[in-house]
């Protein structure tokens, strides 16, 4: 049996978590807290959906929307809203449990730290952060590192940031 959606409203940021959460090493409340952490600089009330999906689902979406026919760890889909609303829908973050678990194993990363990183990363995409250029990547990675540190996690890019 899978755990299903939780919905909460806290500090003006609504976060809905859904999907098949069996075997996911973090709780829906933790996932929502990492979204809220990434939204600390977002003005006004907003809402974000987080969905945990399998490799087949994320691969199909990655192929359809990014022309990359392979599974990925996280995809973000910004909301397109025609008029201002009291609570601004930012969009959805889809996280692939299988890919995140494999990346954590392969990189010897604490699973919760990698989940926090992926959720924060996906949420920052909804806020307009990107990493298509080196300059954009530097800005986004610095923000991720700061947010993860405030949650008690190490710099996920530390090996890149260390001097040789």
C-alpha cells in the first residue's frame, strides 16, 4: 500500500505531496519543508506540487519535454496562470525515487541529503533559477548550497569547490 497526498498551508506557502512514497526514506512533511525552505525568498503566497514518480514515468516526460529519452532525478513544470490569484501556483516538481536512490548509493550520499537537494533544486527551477550556462549554474549552486546548509546538509558540490 502506498502513502498518498498530504496538503498543508504554512507560512503562506502551500505544498502538496503525492505519489507512491513506499520505500522513500523521507516523509511527506520533510519534502514539504524543503520546498518551503527554497521558497523563503519568494514573495507572497504560493503553492507547489511535489510528486514522487517511477523511472518509467519520468523517462517518458523527459523524452516528451526535454528530448532526452532517459530517466532523470527531477523535473520541474512551471505553472502557467492567466490571472493573478490569491495563492500563486508556481508549478510541480517531479522526483524519481529510483534515480535519486541510485545516485545516493553511487555517490555515497546520505539519502535524506540527496532528497533535500533534488527537492530544493526542482523548486528553484520553478522560481526561475537555471543551470544552462556556467554563470547560471554558479548562481543556482550557491543558492542550493546555502539552503542545504541551513537545513543541516553538506555542500553537494563540495568536490567541485575544493582546490586540487
